């Protein structure tokens, strides 16, 4: 059994969108996951949503959405070189656990193998 706060470090493409509270317009940004947890994700986005706002998060694989969930921003890290938002998943948590965690695990395995093979090529 995995611990509750189990996180997988994986860099998967995401699309995030939210409604700007001031303008009422929908903001759409792309980014990458930093890590994926059982009911959360830390994502690197070019534009950060406000803390407390609801964000629709889609994890992509080869330009297809593999999971689409509603999340809430719990904190943001305004590092200019790597702005990040910590999101907690609000719906489809069971599906998130199955799909997002599995995809992250696959990403890790694939990249570990790639790195491992590159080491031996030289």
C-alpha cells in the first residue's frame, strides 16, 4: 500500500483553465506537472491562477486528454524562472488516482529507461 502523501515526480504536459474573477474571461494556459499526488498536482504554468480559485486541469498524452478534473489552487510559488501552482483535486478522485498516478508512473519508467540507455551509449 502506498502512503497517503505519495507523490510521483513526472513532467507531463497539462492544460489549465479558469475564469478570471475581474474580467470574467476564461484564461487558458499550458504547462507541465512537477509532481502528481493521489489527490493533488504541482504544476508549472506560465500564468498562475489566484489561490483559492477553481481550475480545470487536463493531463495530456500525445495531444489527447487522458484525464480532466476540477481542482482548487492551494498555493502558488511565484518563482520567475519556474512559476508553480499546487492544486488539489475536487472531483473524480478515484479516476485521478488510477489515471494520473498510472500515467506519472509510466512517465517515470519511460524516462528512467531513456536516461539509463543514454548512459551506456557513450
